[in-house]
C-alpha cells in the first residue's frame, strides 16, 4: 500500500507557524513542482544523506539521529524506486515530499535534517547533480556517434561525391571527408560539454537560504561526498546561479543544430533523385497509401527536435534575465526545459547513431553525381595557372568559356576535344586531361584539411587514437 505523507492541519506543516489558512487550489496548482521535480529524487536523497552525515561529523546532529535519518532516507529511496511512494502536490516539491515522509518514518528527528540548510541550496545541489550526470551521459553518447561516423569515413575515404555550396555542385569531395566534417562538429560539442562539466563541478550545498549559516558546517566534506571538485565560493551566487543549466541547454542547442544539418542531408540523400544513401528499414517508415514510399522519419524528427531544444534555451534565458539576486520562485521553471532537452537530445543522438550505422552508401550514385555539374571546372582553371602561368582570374574566365561550350554540346569538360579547348587558350596541351577526373581532383587536394583520401585516412586515424586513449582513461 502506498503511504501518503501526512498533510494534516489547517496550513502547511513546514511553515504552519506563520500561516492559518490552506493555500487556494489554484495556488497549489501553480506552485507545486512535484509532478516534474520528482525526477530529482535520487539526487535529493543523496544530498540529504551527505548533509546529515556531515552534520553528525561536525557534532551538530547526534550520531543516533543521523543514523535514523540515513536509514529513513534509504527506505524512502527504495519506496520511490518500487513505485510505492505517494507523491503529494500539497507538499509542493520533491524536497518537502521526502522530508514529510521522513518524519512519518522516524518522527521528530527528521526535523533536524534541515539544520543549516534551505530548499534554496538543496534544489541548487540536486539540479546540478542531475545536469552534471546528464552532461556526462551525453558526452559518452556523442562518442558513440563519432565512432560510427569514423567507420564510414574509413570505409569511404576514397568514395567520391559532389561537394556542395548553395546546394549546387561545387567540387568533388569524398564521402569520408564529409563524414569527418561531422566528426569535427560532434567532437566540438563534446568538448563544450566537458568544459561545462568543469565549471558546474562546484557544490552549492551549505549556502543555506542565501547568506551561509552560523553552524560550523564542513562544505568541503559535503562537496566531496557528492562527487564535486570543491564547494562554491559565494553563497548568494550559489543559490541564484543557473548558468550550469543554461550552458547545458546552449551546448544541447548547438549539438541539436549539428544533428539537424546531418538529418537534413540524410533526408535529401535518401530521395530517389539523389539516391546517395539507403536508410535501413529499421529507421524508416512506409506510407499508408503509396506502396513505393520509404520515408526517413527518424531523420525528420531529429531535424524537428532542434525546435524544442532551442526553445528551451530561450525559455530559461528569459526566465533568468531579470531576476534580482538571489532565489526567486521563477527559478522553479528551470527544470522542465532541461528535462525535456536532455530526454530529446539523448533520443536524437541515439537515433542518429543507429541510422548512420545502419545506412548503406550508394558509391556509384555518388560518383555519377560527383562528375556532373562541371564539378572539375576549378581543376581546369588550376591547371591553366600551374602549367601556363595564367593569372587565376584569367584562367577562371577561360574555364567559364569551356563550361559554356560543354553545356552547349551536352557533355562534360573531360569530353571536349583538345582543339576546342585550344581555341579558348592556345597553351592548352593534352596533359590537361590528366586532371579532368573526379578521382584526380580529390586526390590532388592534399592541402592540410583538404579532401584527398590520404588526408581523410590520416584524420580518421587521429580520431581513432584519441577515442582509444579516452577509453583507456575511463
Ligand atoms: N521547488 C523549488 C524550486 O524548484 C525549491 C526551492 C524552493 N525555495 C523557496 N524558497 N521557495 O525552485
């Protein structure tokens, strides 16, 4: 049987001394956060246990009371995990739900737990612990996405495809190089997460309501017990700072933007018109009316998730922007945005990882497209510069004329007759044809960071080494 924390009496048990009337139903509805902050139960209980242990160590709480409190908190943890805990909106939030149940379980000693503490530092520490764990999980999951991109990069270091600007064929690149571009993006997202984790690794517990406390607490001990590097240095900042959540949302928004760009490319590439990739059935859906359809729904949903994730960042920035120090109840609105973002980003990264790992690459279609649209025009211009000493601007002009001629004849640059090319510039020799192929084009782009297959292999190997090192370290 679910046990219901007692809310007996005419007013709230926690501050009943000052109040004689119960809150209005609407007040309760707008005020209660338990429907969503119950997600913080494990962090709340861990925070309370660290606090109680420290109070006992410091002689502020008797060993006996501390023992009863710790045991009661463990019971509550198992009740919540077993689904037998009755959460109550009348008790507002996770902190008061837990405390009320603790007093049901162990009696008056429960009332000593809140010594030298406030819900303000309590919620700050709970939420930080949650966001930090989530940032660490995201860091790990993005690593897996990088791994599957590296698989493609290695397998397709030499697979030519068109590189685009304005979504118009620009120059040939390799599919491996394209995958490596996303490896760079997601690696930056991970490094942003790692940076944010370093900054949020400070424990606000012990700031109490806002000004610190007169009790001889040991903040270093609670920080250590909860896995933080050190305690925060300013009590006012400790209870009013939500930068850690904002940073998480900002990183999530940038990451969602990267995911969305890749998702958009997969949507385009999986059309019959492009046909560069084939999505696995496991990540596609069919149409209820058109039997031939195979829709890249997962990619579309990943693209769409960016909307709510960006929305969450703007929502919390807006909540925080005009708040005077320190805590205001506005800050209770920090949680849902972050919870929703974490859940959806995690889902998006997992779906992207599965989709990328299971898709098949159509190298023939990529190659065909790579050669179309006069993608090797720059190679012709570069040849004119290198072999005939023409200034690039003039070479550009000559090549433009060659493109116009090929377009008129309905052929590629490589199909033009030598005599026709020589009419455009007398110094052109047969050796020009040596550079007029997509493979030669990509192989020639050996400049650092360029698309040459040798470069792609070197960069992929570099990231593999870094990933292996990372795995050894954890
Ligand atoms: N439920 C609150 C929140 O999430 C906890 C802090 C309440 N503090 C207060 N002074 N009312 O922000």
